[in-house]
C-alpha cells in the first residue's frame, strides 16, 4: 500500500495536532473562499474573452528542456521548460527548477540552447518547478541559470505579479499575443489548499490548415476550464493539446522524506480528499469531446497510472514528452 505520508510521520503529526488543527482549519477557510473566487473569475474571464487575431503558422516545433521523462543522456526532473519555435519566431515557456537543480543547465548545454535562441520568456505560473526553484517561488523572483547566458532584458510574460531579473517583466491580464506568433489564454485561476490562489496561463497557437494548439504548464485551472477558454479564442477546431494536467493519483514525482508532496499540495482538493480516477475520467471525457488529433502529455505532475489511462482512453494520437526531444506539432 502506498501512503501519501509515511506512517513514521504519524506520531509526529499527532503530537503536533494542537498546532496543526487550527492551522489546517484556517487554510481550509481560505481555500474554500479561494475556490469560489476562482470559479467566478474563470467564468467571467471566459464569458468576456473575444477571439484572438492569432496569425496562421506554417510550422510549430517544440523542444523539451526539462521534463520528468528524459531521452538517453538527458536528465529528468519534476518540472517543465519548453522551447517553442515557429516560422515567426520563438518563445521559452517556463524554467523548471532553474539554477537550484542541474537539469536545465545540463540539458540546455546538451541541446546547445542559450537564451539568445528565445525571443521572450513566458512563465505559466509562480510555482518552484516552473519559475526557477524554491527560492524563486518564495521571493516571487523568476530565476534562471547563468549558464544560459544573458536574458538581454527580453520580455518575461507573467500571469501574476513577480520580478524577473535580467528580463523586462510584463503581467498578462487577459488573452493576447506573446511572440513568435503565439498567444496566451491569459491567467486562469485555481484555489490550492497549501499553495493558495494560483493564476496560470496556457499557450495557444493557430496552425495553418490544422487548427488550434494549446499547451499548459501544470494545468491547475483544469483541462476543462483551459479548453473552454481556448474555444473562445478561435473558431477553428483544437488540433493539439499538451502539457501538464496534474494527476498524481497513485504516486507523485519528486517525493522526499516519505511524503508524496504532489498528491497533497497541488491537486485543488483538501489534503484529506485525494485526487482520484473519477476526476481523471472526467478530464479524459473533456479532452475527447474537444477532439484534438494529437495530445502531448507531461509526466512531471502526472503518475504513470494516469499516463497509461490517458494513452489507452484518449481518442487522439498520444505522446509522452521527454527531455531532449523535439516534436513537430
């Protein structure tokens, strides 16, 4: 049996219950209020969204700098960093754990990537595995390894207020264009029990003769909400959908000290109510209803059990992204 918290911790938690119970109760109150706020905010944003004037792209290519799964010779990590290249330019999406872990530096060097190759940076949301590590998240300071070269004060598109040393920070308030012919859904919200009210933006693009492409960071707002927004941004069919969807059902990634952090922290549910196959079934149905021809899955926040269900039950051609890989969308 797999425990989200190793039984060795239980006596410690019991001993600390006089402090923990009021703390959890206060968190639960904020969590419930945040959930109502997020639902209202997302509905308003989707209802008010207008079609984006996305340019038709002849080419869209995705190179994976950081992911849980990795090709031979590359490092895997429970984070995300994607490089989008189009016939109109390029965009780096997220930085994994940045300089706190060797993954991004190692994989970038192996791929010959430096910041010179990206016209801008977009951060999906302000969590450690996307904006450069624990320090970066706690200080709300986007951080990247110095080995990637100078940011050159390129624009860093942010879904919420944060600093981005070396970049020119720009907070995204609504759907719009970024760079390289790519767009953003604008921030969509989710209340997380321990990590609080979280704003996340997804990438959208329009491929000539094919339709819309949508990529998430963690998918915290849920695939259902993100796809609803994507449909408002263009009247073409959704051709491809990818990125993180946050389904650590049987286990999480990057567990430490006998604690399954992903199963407890980032599911959008209280810690005593684990994410289940029921939620996964609903998401699979939503993706199938959206009808993408291709799905590109991130394993950084999704367990192998969920990955297998996606592979077996999605009607689309389904690929699991690997660090070091380049994918022609």
